[in-house]
């Protein structure tokens, strides 16, 4: 599911004439942890802790900038569709970034998946 989101986002970038993003396992691990925390209620839905995630990622990939998309949905198709219908989320997808990672976690209590995609512009 995570790689499918990655592929769908890169298809959107390619359709817009942009370079594909590069998958990074460390970024995906940070995104997955955030999705898991939202799914189990440890943190509220949103971007709480993004600056900490960005800091940890930038220790591995020296970074100029970063962005983050989050969603909850029954599947990855709807999550990416919602992002593309939102100007801010779409701007991240089509933004000036090099690397990305996607993390997905299931919420048993709500019956939906939580999605996090982090974007990094390397120095």
C-alpha cells in the first residue's frame, strides 16, 4: 500500500512534467511511525511532531526543506485523490522535493487507514 501511494504520487509528478521522487526507507519509517501514532490515538490527526520528524530525517539526509501530507481513508486511491483535490496537499506532491517516504497504519477502531507522506528537499 505504501509503495502504491508512492507510485501514484510519482505518476502525478510525471504527468505534470516533474522528476519522480526517490523513495527513502528512513523517511518511510518516520512517516509510518506517525501514521501508527495517529491510528492508535497517541497523537491527534494532523502534523503534530513534524518538526521532530524533519529534524531526525535531516540528520540522515541533509535537507533544506520538508513537507508532509496526512490523510485517513479506506484505501490509498481515495487518500491520494483527496490530496490532489486539496491545493496545499497537491502543492506538496508537485513541490520542489527530491526524496519521499510513505507510512500507512490501520485503525481497527475506526476502520480506516492513516497515511503519512513526508517530502524532503536535499541540500
